[in-house]
């Protein structure tokens, strides 16, 4: 079986995975000493996600969605045809909404900023479902530091071997790396400890049913159904609720919309039995900056304002609030 998408959901899009559990590495601590430097790439916003200029086999630039939750990058069907990319083996894609065998193509090189990844065999999907010409996954990100500035719509890419500059206004939450995914500790939902995967390819935040049940949200009056659409274009219904509080290190969000479903990434990462969360861009776009260091297993979050302020989360009709209990989390 070829490499598969392990998460990545546009419009609450598909997550994918490989059956079976993996041993859990140690969890993490808070750190507040790191900022991201490197090459700046202009980004565009598609809904709550950012797309960046990417070069395929030296040609481009093309607009690729940045997906920190996907095992592999993806090429759009029209782009694969335009570049006459050679066919690879068929791969089985396990998604939130369905499992499907999809075509793949051979890509000699994929360049994002200063970094080029070579000799890739990538799944091919419809651009209309991807939200771009393709998708940048962990195969191109695993040795990178990535900073997404949602205010300025700039993505900064830096190789993880260059020492990062100091910035005392950045909150850093260390995490562990499992199958390339950045998994954060020090996350709470309504005072319940959870582990969270940072998933920049998902426009919606998704919890597993273990989290739903521990929050006692099984009653019909606490839940409603919503439709989500995957990267293969298929639709499914999932549970949806608004929780009182999400705490990410010193950062606190109130009235937070979360969808609930036992999607494959939770099982792949050994997170299916304990309360767990995929942290989507519907929440992260309300931060000023989000920085991800895949090599050193850290995520950095910087707020727009210090005081509690009202924010609008696009996946909810309710007003939300965002604040921090430490001034170093604020710009």
C-alpha cells in the first residue's frame, strides 16, 4: 500500500490513515523562547486555509493548500495532465467520508520556498475538492519550520536545521511527532485533558467520540448533525456541538464549535480511546500567527490582542471569545 493521507480536511475534509496502532512517544512541555525566520512566501486565503506558491518538476508556481495533517502531498487532476506526469500505482485512500482507490503520479521534485523534496509518488484528486492545484503534506514539511501569518497572508518557510530567532511574544507548545503529525499536549476542553493534532488542511475542528462522551454530549439536545465533504467529494453527517472552553497552553477560547466523529487518524495515531482533537483552521485563523516546527516538535501561537476579545468562528453561529492568561501570548 502506498503512502496515504493521514488527515486533511477542507470543508471539514477527508482524514485518512493506515489501519493499526502505533506506540505513543512522550508528551510535551511549554516553551516560550522560539520564533520563525526564513523565506517569506505570499499566501492566499481559501476559506480559512492558506495556499502557497509551489513548483512541480521546476514548473510553476502553482497554488497548493498547506496541510500539516496529511502524510503525503497531493496533485490535482488537471495539473497532473497539464504537466504530463507519469502514472504511478493505484493507492487506497481512507477518508472521513469514504475509502476509495485513487490514481497516483510520479513527481521528480516538489519545491516550497527554499526546500525541494524529490522522488515522490503522489495521489491525484480533483482540484475542486482540494481547494487548490494540489496539497503540501508532511512529506514536504517534516524537516521544516513553517509560520502562517493569517493577518498578512504570508507563509514563512525555514529549514529546521537553522537556529530559530528568539521572540518573547510567542507562546510555544511542545508536542510529539507521530507518523510526522505534530501532536500537542497541554490542551484542555472544558477542563478535560486532550491531545490535539495541528491540522492546517482542515477547515473544521474535529473531536473523537471518546471526547464527546467524556463531555457528556450524547443527549440529542446537546448535539446536532452537520454535513462534511471530503477530498474525494463524498459527504457524510457528523455530530456537532459548541463547548464552553478550549485551552491551548495559556490561550483560551470560549464557545468553541467542534464536530465529533471516529475518523481514521485517531486510530492510526493510537488516539482513538482517549479524548482527542484535530485542531482546524476555523480556530487557528483567529490567531495572528501559527508556527509549526516539525523537527523539534513545537507549535507556536501568537494572538492579535492581549485582552479577551470577541471573535467570529466561521463554523459557528454563536459569538466566541479569545484571550490569554499570559501577556507573552499576545502581539
